[in-house]
C-alpha cells in the first residue's frame, strides 16, 4: 500500500543530491540543500510545503494535516523571541527570552556592555504576548520546567552579577530562589541551557548523612535523585557583557538536595543545548562553535550534536547523580548550528537550526526538517530554540517571530 503524503510535506530523498550538477554552492549558515538543488532551474523547490521528509519514517511522525503557522511577530523587528521555551500549563502560556540588546551601545572596547534580555510569555490560544517582570533574572537565556516552577539560566552581567540558575514561581514571579551561582567559588562563564534528569525507577539514595543545603522548599521540590544539567559556554565574554572566564566551557550536573556540583563533560568549543532521551540513558549536547559571540561565522568549527551514555555507578546511587561516558558524534547540522535540542517520546532528536527544526532518529540519521518561514514569506528563518506543548505542537522562536507547528503524532519527552 502506498504511503499517504500530506499536502504540506515534500519528499527529498538523499539520492536526489548525492551528486549535484557542477558548479554548485550554498551558504552553510542560513541556506539548506534546497538552495543547491534549485540552482540552474527556472523554479525553486515547493517551499510552501515546509515539512521535508528526507526519510519516509519522518512522515510517520506527522498527522494527516501538519501545519506551520505564525503565532506572533515583532512590529519593530526586534529579536524578542530567541531562547528558553517553557510550557506553563496553569496559564496556557510558553515562557521565552529575547536576544541580547544593548542599553548603552556607545562604549569603548575596554568597557563591558550594558545589555538586557526580556522575558515574555505567549498565550497559545490567543496569540497574546506579554512581557514578564522578573527582577531576579538579569539576562535570561535557556530555561526548563522545575516541577511547578521554571528554572532559568541567567547569563549574568559584568563582574558583580554572576551567571546563575534561578528558580521562579510562575504563579508569583516575585518569588524566586537562586539555585547555584558558582563552581567552588569560581564564576561560571554565561550559563546557556538547562534541563532536569529524573531519577531512574531503581533509584535508592541510601543512608545519606548530608543535610539539605537550602531551607527554601523551591530547590528541593523535585524528587530525590533528580539532577540538574546545564551548559556554560563563553558567549558572555565574547559578546562583551561578561569578564574573561575563570572556567573552561563545560557541562555541569547539580544535585539540588545535597548541593553536590560536578563538571561532567568538557572538550567543547561552545556547549549549548542539552537534553536526555526518553529513558534517560542518553544525554545529547549541542556545540555551536560555528558562530562566535561576536557574530563571526566559521563553517569549519562545530555545528555538532554529541551523545553520551548516562551511567549510574553503584547502589545506592552515588551522591551527585550519574556520570557521562562513551562520548560520540551523534550528528552534524548541515545548516547553521544545532542550538536548542529536545527529544520526543519515541527517542527522535529535534534541534533548532539555521533553516528551522531538524529531526534525527535515535541512530543519528537526519530523517526530516520543518522549514520555518513558509507561513509568512520569511524563508530562511532559523530557530534558536523551541519547546513541545501538549497536543502534538511545537512553539519555535525565530528572533522577530514565533511559529507554531501543529500536527505531530508524538509529545515531547521528560515533560512534567
């Protein structure tokens, strides 16, 4: 029986571009293989069909009528929708952060910039965007659910406002707790993305003699054995709003109950997005070295997703959580950089890239793309980050616009 292809889906077999007609060229950061395929022809590929099935298995992830819709747009062109993406069920909203903008652009090269990041919420049903006032967060970036709360990466500002993880209560944003702001007395660079790994079903904490490191119930509201994983690239220094770093660009894990903090992976150019497979056995970390904080692009640097095995050592489980082992290259994004990253409940890996959302199966094979911008003649719109929301939907952040993807068969993994 032949496969039914929705009208918004186009098939793009890898055999169509194994050998291209010479000469061919494309920009690695913001053009896709669709650009190279259209050269020398009188018409472009049907980019009004934004779901690109590179493998037939991608079609099985979609319903019969998938769509990409524009949810919101900045009237001024401001990059108001850049990072984070946290579904807040109580208000039917998604929280997100803007890109950096300078409050005082006229500074000399030896002075740190005064920059600002806005944090906002978009209502999925009404398209209404409202700016949030979070006095506890200076320059937010990535974020994730933390039980009923939201955990935000604050990149910090200058030498006296450290980069830190801050828990915020969406029911009362004035209520917050700083979860961590240093590594044994050394400043983090500029924390970028964060996720929570639940404990395995076989978890046993043993007879711990360690007391809670905080009396605030927000930080210890997660089940024992939960660990917080976050990335720390050097973008703050490169973008001139943070001083020179005191640590390499690394990935960390924090036990919010004991307070144990561990560096768990290094050797990155710019570690960025982080997520786990649905069973919690694989950790994925993106490396966005292709783009320097100054905006300089170098296609010979990392646009990479690395995979690690998540290994719990011993029973009862050791304090601080599992380790990462067996590092391997999982995928290399062909367009732009893989920034934000998530898995669905089937283990497929989604990342925001230079032309939209790329999707790989658990073996690292690129099976499809969701090209953003077709909904409003904004082709080439990239996606720094995104989030799953209930009902088989994605909310995608494309700087001056927010897109809503509808018609996915599977929900996001490890959501509250």
